[in-house]
């Protein structure tokens, strides 16, 4: 039985992983002024982050239309899939999963199972890769769905932001909070698990990186860990060195540049982890 795996561009999967496991990726839209771009197709992430501080209008984002998902699901059907598992960014952050479900209802030839991962970035990506590996190993749809749903409860994304400015621009932070945070030189850590987003404040970059690793250590043994960043290659390389002891043996740790869909809110220079906690 051939099972196709589909996700969206917020999963931040490296191209080689997408190609190796033949994972379908449906891009979201990035809107800058009157222009719309397909995430990762019409605009590279490097171009987005270099331009972000200078855009006249702060970027907004939009979910794919039903047709985009129908195209991905039909492609899976046409290439011999007997079922599709489609994993997406948390519904608390985007309506992408709802559109995927509407599209799935229109596919009558094969079953299409849509999952809300409750996460973002490589938190989604790790689950999509794991689903693909299980499908390649010949696991049944029921088994994959059960295991991925379980792992999703134990999947976390933690990242430290370099500035509060873009949370303010996107309306996620009030001017008063921004003013107080800037005075205190706060370096917020964003935490995501099971659809819930939290914000923890630290005072310095050094302190925030140390706290970031402490947060991971507090979760105990890990199944998998990946590194995420918003166009911060030097910072993420340094974090990879500092946090090498956290990477479990087995699959190599992926490194993903965070989608502009999220990056428009948190800005360039952020670094962090996505990981699956062991049972």
C-alpha cells in the first residue's frame, strides 16, 4: 500500500528531505503591499528576511485555496497513492488545516487524512518526516495516524527572538508592552506545544540561549531534535555547536529556515529548536 505524505510550507522542511521522501508541500501566500508571493516559490526566504526591516507595508499572510490542496491530493492519486496523510500548522496559528479538510472531503477515490499537528516550523516538519519514514517502512495508515497523533502531543518548538519590534508591527504586542520590553532589553522566548503558544522573557542574548537549552533539558530524553532560525546562519551555527549534546543519536538533526508566514511576526535573527520528547 502506497501512502503519500503532504504538508504545507510552514513545515520548513529542507528541500533534500522533501525530495528524498517525496513529500508534497502546499505553499502559503505572503502579501507585501499589493503583491502576493507563494512561500518558497515566488520569493526566497533570504530575500524576504533581508527586505523585512525595509518593507513599506508590513507583510501579511494568507492560506492556500482549496484548489492548491486538491492539486496536491490529486497528484498523490495520479502517482499511485492508496491513501494520503496531510499534516499542517496548528489551527491556533492558521486556518490552513481547515482548508485542507475541505479539500479532502472532495477526494472520493482514496482516503485523505488531515492532521492538525498543534505546532509550527520543524515541529510540523519532524512529524511529516516521521510519517514519511513510517509509510516507507510499510506501516498501515491506522498505525501512522495513531503514532503521529501521539508524537504531536510531545512535540515542542522553542525559539529566542532578537527583537520585540516585529511582534509590535504585526499587532501581537501592544505599544506599551513593546516600550517596557525595549527599556528592559528583553529577549523573549516563544514556546509552542499542542496548539498553545507561550512567551517567556529573558534579559540578554547569552541568558536567553542558556535558558533555551535549559528548557529542552527539562523535557528529558528526546526522540528527535532540529534547529530553526529566521535568516541567522551564524547564530544557528553557534547554537548547533553549543547544543550538540542535546541531539539524540539516529537521524541527523535538520536545520530549517523559518517560513515568512511566521517570520513576519518574529523578525530576523531568531534561533531555536523543534523536538519530539521521548516517552
